[in-house]
C-alpha cells in the first residue's frame, strides 16, 4: 500500500495516534480538539497553525486512504474522529508509538525516539527502539528508513516514509561541521542563520515544555 501524505495529513494522523494512547478518556477527538492537538507547541516539529477547514480537508483525504475517519457508535451529537492504522497495518504497541512520534517530529535518532515515546510506550533499552524501527523499515512497502549520518554526529536518524522519501539537507562545501550547530547554520547568510537559530531555540523550548509537563504529571501521582 503506497502512501504519500501531505505535511498536514501527517500532522493530523500523528496527533490522532498520540491522543489515542496518552488521553484515552478524551478519544476519539472532536474536530476542535483535533485542531488544538495539531497546533500544540510541545512534541511538534514544525509548529503549525491550522484552522478547522484545513484539518477537516485532511481528515477527508485520510478517510479516502482508509487511515482515519469518523468514529462509529460514539454517544455524542458532536462528530468525533479516530485513526485506523491498526486496521490497515496491524501495528503492535511499540510500532504505533514509534510511528506516532516520527509523524509528529520528523527524522530522529533512536535516543530521541525513546525519550519522546515514553508516554506512549516504555522502551527498556535503546536496542528495543532500533529493533522496532527495523521492523517498520522491513515492511512491504517500507514505512521508515535510516538516513545517512550527518557530519559531526554520532547517531543516525530514522524517518517515516508515509510522505515518500524524506528530504535530506546536503552540507555546503567547505562548511565547518565540527560543532553541534554546524549542520544547521553553516553556509547561511546572517538572516538565514538567525532564522535557523530561532527555530532551534523554538524546538528546545518545546522539548523543555514537554519535560515540564511530564514532571508535573509524575508529581501528581504522589499528591
């Protein structure tokens, strides 16, 4: 089954997966709740600002692809929506958690995936994440793959293939790749470098917000 999803379809599908697992009491989602899920700032890259019309159109397209649609049997006058990846791919809990994070955050290392799936599935070891990624990558057609290692990095990143082959940034010739920020800022003019740094700060703030929320939830368990 060949799937080529738009960025908005990817965000909608990833948000449905995340809320299915992390907030089951409020799932399936109303259109309004789904819009808020798509636009939230933590655990999202890039940050989006979608309206109801755009999300509704994405849901229609996903329904045509059998990946999402209205929830049946919901005791409510408000339409609710759910993903249908389990019916299409028969993912296990580990696979659906990894796919959800890849859809929401783009290419990531196994370590990043392990950290960001914690609320959806607890991986005991990094090898468990890698083996899960390999199973997803070995499907026919493949649904994920390992990307070429970036200069100056120790870990390879993995990307989902629901939107086709991922775009890979090629370092500018002669750029300095020894620093951790080199792949982001090297070869850019001052304006572009400032934009890249602002985006990186935004991602770091989103990660911090996510950690703070997880810590608050952990503390409530002991109140």
